[in-house]
C-alpha cells in the first residue's frame, strides 16, 4: 500500500506573477527552456510534485500580456526578499516539448505571456524544445513564510528547501473536471506538434 506524502521540500522556482496566476486558476501552464545553471543547460523535470517558489528578480513586464504586466514590480539585480511566501504546491501532470512556432498563437489563451515571449523562447537554443508544463495546483491550508537562503538563488529551476512544508489539507485550485477539460484542450491544440 502506497503512503500519501504529507510533506515535501522540492520546489520549482517561477516568476511570482506566474505563481499568482497558477494559484488563482488563471492558468495551468508554465513554459520552460532551461536555466543557465541546469545540468547540460537543458531543462529537465526533477520532481513531479513540487512547491511553487515565487521569484522576483528576472520578472519582465514587457514579456507578459497586458492584464498581467502591471502586476510586476521591478527590483534591482541581486535583490531578494528576506522571507519567501510558499502558499501552494503542484503535481506536474504533463510535459509537452514543442519546437513548432505555429504553436505560439494556438496556446496564447492558456497562459500569461505574450507572443513575443514564446517566440523568443523558441528561438533561444533553437535545437532544444520549449517545454510546456501543465500543473495541477493546490493551495496550502496555511501559507508558510520561509527564510531566503543564498542556496536558493541563481538561475536554476529546481531547489530543495532546508525544511519540508506540510501539504496536508490542501485544496485544489480547480476541480478535477475543469482541470481535465483544460488539459484536453491544450493537448488537442498541440496534437502532432509535439517534439519527441
């Protein structure tokens, strides 16, 4: 019999504006090409279940749709908060690598970025696919403020927190039915454009 995990310390770093959109059910999608410090410079999903760790330093309002761009508050290079709010976790249910630029307009209604951002991501390291991640997000019963530590910094997607976070009594942001509908719609749009 499998025991359900009640805590986790694995975290995925993402722009705070994207974490907020995931937590409010405005999107289930993240787009990744790979952090500079990732192994081999390539993006890999390290863990299927992750805490969502908001970051601030590299957020760029001009890469977001208009309705999200005003939510970004610029910070100086190297700035980080003294504490970081962790208020959600997610199961990464789908990992969809794409290289076809026609996907840009197809998936536009399903995420927070503008067309320039996706086009730019596809062109950067063009031999590597853009990874579309679909996340089933849950809000924690109570948000946790954790201290920022230097080991959490840098251009990497995955970090392990120094202390585990309790994920029991979390509530899914979207119902099973709504989440399933969105996944089906996105996968239907991508269809045979997947890079395998």
